[in-house]
C-alpha cells in the first residue's frame, strides 16, 4: 500500500542513521511517451546555489488519490542544478497535477531524508512567507495542483536547519518553501520546523 511519508517519519529515520543523501544528478528521468504540450518550470531559488532540484509524481491508491489524471502513478522526472539562482525543468503538462519537487543541497549532512519544497498550506495561494512564518507552519503540502500553462515560475526560499543526529552529530538539512505559495492538492501533512521530506517519494 502506498502511503504518504511525512516529515515526522523521515526525521525519525534521519536520527536513526547517518550519511549524506544527495540526489544523483546523473540519474535519468523515467521515460514517458509523447504527451503533447510540455510545461517549462522555472524555479527561482534563494540561498541554494549549486543545489539539485528534481520533480517526481507519486500517487496514492489507498486512500484513492484526488489527482487527475491518475496516471502515471509513479514517475521520476528530470533533475536540474541551481545556477545563478535558477533551475529549469520541462515536463509533460499532464503530469503537473500531483507532482512534487525535491531539493538536495551540497551542504546537507548526517541525514537519510530528502527535502521536498513546501508549496502551500492553509490559506489562499499567493501568500508571501517570511522564513519565520514558513518554519513555524505545523501542516503543509508538497503536492502541486498543477498548471495548464506552457511555462510557469515558482519562487523558492531555502534555509539551513539542524537537529540532533546519530553519533551526537547534528543533522544539517535544507528547509525549502515556495513564496509566494502555490496551489496544492490533497490533504496537508505534519511538518518539522516547517519542513516536509521523504525517503522514497512524496505521495499525493
């Protein structure tokens, strides 16, 4: 049964094991057939130069996903490096609903979790959040409601967070959020320091 892996569960695993988790920039995206229109996603990223951002689509089946279309259920999209504050991804427009973004920072350490960009939460999309506001949220979502546009821009802020790790060493991790927030889909998940993360894929 597929399940939503919340930040709390990821943090437990983080504390239980050591090692650096980095997204493999050489990994190939899962091949997909031609689906017509594509969307170019321009991520303008603050405080994470050289970070790697990837996009995935993982849909719940128990309980049934709210995302349409319901296929593909499980898809790994492309990766992009943040260069001069920008990372650009291009994916089939039909895949945008239910997609989530993962961030890997070169300065992360002692963690076995991958950070997701928190896209939104309670309230109307378009809300601008300070670092304090973003890290104070108790619930949020990384599940994008998607777009029908051929191009879109998402502004992302990244902060460094720390918490106890294995072997009395601190875990250094990325906390990432969209500001202004964007529309999300599905239920909200508990956060830790405003962060959402996963050890496999963030399911929507």
